[in-house]
């Protein structure tokens, strides 16, 4: 038996904060189209550099092991690999 200290942590996605800052008039920012769409449709945001891509979005899956994966995790990985194989994403 071993005792270890576990410190709780939280990871926040700053997209909502950045989006609110832009909606408040602080400037421009880059977002995925899905994140910006409702605000574009309502006229709350305006696209200023159409067609300009800043970077590719990355999704990382860090797993302690491939053994005993939860079904939802396996389903996500299967989806990503199938999308890669179909040419919908450029690397996997």
C-alpha cells in the first residue's frame, strides 16, 4: 500500500471567454466556423478575413493503455480513424 497526494485540477477551454470578449467589442479572433456560426447568423459577429486559415485544429487522445477502453472512447477513436481513412482529416 502506498499513500500519494492527489491535487485536484481543472482544465478550462478559453474559447467561451475569448468569444465573449470579441462579442463585447474588444477586437477580432479566430474561431471554428461551428463555434462562430450562431453569432454570424444573428449578425453579432462578422467574418473579416474569409477563407483565411490560421492553423489546423488538433485533437489528441492520451490514453494510459489501449486495454479496457470505455466503449465511448473506443467509438470516438473508431470515428477519427474512419474519418482519416476516408480522407476527411489529413493525419491521424
